[in-house]
C-alpha cells in the first residue's frame, strides 16, 4: 500500500519543490486547485485521514479570511462594482483571493507534508548523498529530537511552577511569568546540549570520516523516473506561463 | 591480572577553584572487574568517571596533575571520540543523552558511528533489544519514553558498541526495584560471560553489590576505601531500619484527596490510568509505589489538576477540582517534584524561599522570621545569598522543599523526591517530610524505594497496570512480599 513515509526523501523533496514553484509560477486557479487536491488525496491515501492537516487548516482559514478582506479593500482588478468614499470594490477580488489562498495552501501543506512524512535520519542521509559532511548532516535528526524535548521541558517547568502557585493559566499570566519559566529552561537547555554533546562524542561521533546507517535510503528507478517527470512538468508550466 | 584502567592523579583542579576536586588518587582496576563506586554528595564519584573517559579535561576544562591510562593508552593523547573503542559511558539523566527521534536509531547510533556494515548494525541492535527487553517499545519516539525506558535505551546504545569497559553513573536512578534488579543481573551476566570491566556509581539501594567484586568509597575528592564487598558490608554495614517512632494522627472523617472512578486517557488513546477510587485522610502519610509506567505520575497529575479526568471526579479538601478553582486549591498544596531544577528559578536561596510570600500580606519582620525558620528546617541557613545552581542536587531538593513548606501547605505531594540522591541526602529529605507529617501535614509520596515507603509512610498503595492493585499498612510490608513479587515490583528475595 502507498505510504508517503516509505518514499525516498529526494522524491518527496522534489515533489514539495515542484508544488511550491508551480504554485508560485502559475496563475491558473484550476491548476492550483488540482495541485491542492492532489496533496489532500495523497495524504488521504497514505494516512487514511487528514488529521495531520487539522491545525494547519484552521490557521489557513484565518489567513484566508485576512487575504479576502485585504483583496476586498485594496484589490483593483476587474470592473468597479461599488464605491463609497475611498472604499472601492472591484470584481477581481474574489479570483485574486482564491488564487492567493490556494498558493498559501499549497506551499504550507506541501512543506508540512514533507516535514511530517520524512524521517529526520532520511533527511540526514539525503544531505550526506549531496556531499554534506555527516557531522553537519546529522544535525537534522539531532535538532528534530531537541525540539520536542525542550517543549516537554518547558511544559514540565510551567506545570511545576503552576503547581507551586505561580499564576500561569491565562496568556497575560504566562507572559508576565516568562522570565520565571525561561531561566530554568535556558539552564536545562544548556545542560541537555552539554550532556548530549559529550554523549555523542563518547559514542564515536567523528571517529571515522564516514558513518553507516541501520536503514539506508535507496532511490528506486520508478522514483527516479518520477523525479524526472516532475522536473519536466515544472519546465512545461514555466514555459507556458512565460509564453 | 593486568590492570585495564590505571589512575595516578595528584590533583585535578577546576579553573577559579582553590581546592582540587580530585586529589591523591592511585587506582588500578583489572580487566573483568566489577566495581561499585559510592560516597557522599560532591565526593567526586561522577568526576572520577569523567576523568577516566578524558571528558575532564577535554570537555570540562581543568588542570590534571597525573596520568590516566585505559587499555595501555594514555587518555590525554586520544581524541574524545576515539575513547569509544575502549569504553561506553552512561551518565545520569538518560533523556539528555539521546539524540535521535526513534528508539532503533538511538540504539544504532554508536555502532553506526563505528562504520560497521548495515547487517552488523542490524544484528547488534536486535541482540540488545532482546537482552534488555526493549522490543516492546522499539517503535516509539524517544521523547515518549518513561525514565526507565530511556535508561534502557541509552544503555542498549552503549552495549551495542561492545566496548571492553562500561562506566555507568547511577544507571537505576529512575527504575523501579524489579527493573533495577533485572538491569544489574544483565550487567553481572555481561561481566561474567563477556568479561566486561564494569564501574557503577551505585544508588542508595546498594542492589549492585550482589554482582560487584569491589567497592570504591570516595570522600572529598579522594579514595577513602577500596574494599571487597564483604569488607564493605563489615565496615559500613547494611541499610538500617529507620522506622519512625512518632504515631500518625489521622482524621478518618476528613478526605483531603478523593478520587471517585477518576481515569485519564492521553491523546492517541494511550491509557494514563484506569478508573481509580482512592482517598487520603487528613494527617495521613501515604506512599504510592509501582513499576515504571504503572500510572503513578498520571494519578498525581489528576490530583494536581494538570490533566482532566476522562471519567469520574477528583476532589481536593472536599471540593471538586475544576479549571476555575484549581489555582485556589493549589495554594493549600505543596508540590515537590522529582527534578528540583524544574521549580527553582530565582537567583538566590533567599529569593527562592521567599517567592510565595510576595502574594501574602505579611510584614517585613514576619516574612524574615518565616524565611529564617524555613532555612533552619531545611538546613540551608548561612547559604541565603548563594545561587541555587551552586548547591548540590540534594541541597537543591531541600531548597525546593523549603519553597513549598514556607507556604504552610495542608498537603504535600512529593513525586520521587529522593530520586538521584544518595542515601544520606535521601535520609535528610525524608526526615524533613516525616517532621512535617508529625506536625499534622498530610503527605502523599510517590517513590521507587520500598524501604523509604516502609520506614516513613503510614500506608502503602501499589499501582499496577494503571490501576490501584493493593493497599496495606506500611509496617506490615513484610507480610505482602509475595504480592509485591506477583505485581512485578520486586523479584523473589530482593527485599
């Protein structure tokens, strides 16, 4: 069964770049709509649900509303529909808003899809394939591990301080108590980084010029062909737009 | 037998410190030996291990007058990463040492750095997963592991490298008694069968002594004694029974905490705890014990109002805990967390202790009196102006206790407050809790230390598989040993 996680990261990156660049180049609402649809369908096929996009969709709806309002007020494309003082509404504002919304949707959904469905270790291997020294490439999985740890640490500090009577329920209280939370967090961050650095050195990190992996990435010929097709496809869109 | 580790250190001194942190250490450790290291707070146990790995001075800058040799190599001449050929080192706080998101990637990290073949990496990872019983959670992300699971994963990553020397700094600090015994049994087997030289900084339980050959006793940065286990037992004796004499004054009519069918399920359907019916009477001192991942922490979070019950209800001081009143109720409760660094944030001991007094209408004189009383109680008088991070871990835990006690809480909830502390430090923290209990404060303690629960608590509650499985009077623990074995908390003959 089709699983996005199992695809080679180079194919996923090409797909992501294809979507982003096509969305930026093309002014066709139809093409952008199709691309957005393809992202959603591929997610649905792979994960059997669109749950991963839930939060992002809410954020996009808020942004979409802002885009609509801005285009409504400042859009000057199409025919003048209504004028009242300095407020002038033109007929093109809906098409422009839809195009902007689709573009933002494609860019954010495709980047999110790439980030969520690409294992950080696969990304590191991809960078190593591109001749990046492994000491730098391996920073990707390390950073991917560091973020949830620090979020957990911050949560645990907030919980323990909240339990200790430091008001930490509302946004205002959280902002007011930021120094109280940030100081121990910084201390913890420094300690974790220091321990992690020593731990990796003592586990032979940098001992050899190269390192191996338990599960290697492997570009299947079919995936290679898909990459070529995507590049040709983007070339086609580019030429069509220029002409 | 030929020594595999040789230390001849006259002095190891950190910059700006007048006194050496290690001094006059002359040690020979033979290949295949199993050494337990013990000593009081700041006695230099962890630093000794750092010195053997050459992390001091390469990672922690310091001046060493002397030499350290590992497998006939002067460690000062080897790059830090090359030490991986000779030794595996597991420090305290396993979560800090993991650098990969997936458990299997973490297990393979060290072996992959050694540039072994893919088949060999796969083989070694599979062997350690079976050896340490990691397979059950091998598909999890590392940030979702419990403390005990993280400890196993870090150890597994080191074992997979098959180094001839293992250095472990309190490897069982966050493990329940049964898992600790299992781990020491594994280490003992490795030592006997593979002749792996093992140095372990032992925790307060002393369970490692079953497998150790010799005990290194550190004091004030130097070796006080280097004894066989039997000599150590003769000289330092076993852990004494500290059962408190003062009776508990429990008011059976008043429930300080009441859980009625309260359960919690985390996102993704992971069970935190199944429906719990539990009450804590006024003046009681109840200890909750249970395996890692048995639901103890979730139960505390329910009581603290940090998570909402998925079903049932939670009452504190006879009032149902709601989002609106949780802040008010928390002011009557003191929480002591496992890691004191989570709750310490001020820049001096005095500021830390007096933080909660800011919201109270006390005169300067009253505040000062309370601060002094609290400092005397926790034994930190004279250190008022010191930065909390300069205190030892035990002192920081006492400071956290002081910052809780000064608020005159009616209930203290302590989540493994002695985890990572040595026997003497633990004793001090527990005696302070017992003192407060004697003054009528209700105490709920979560611990992995059964002796601590037996000696200081009035009642013991056992959690197993996210449920309350057993409850008994603490002094009668010996009558329930078979039940504790059945509930996988101890192994037969452990306690």
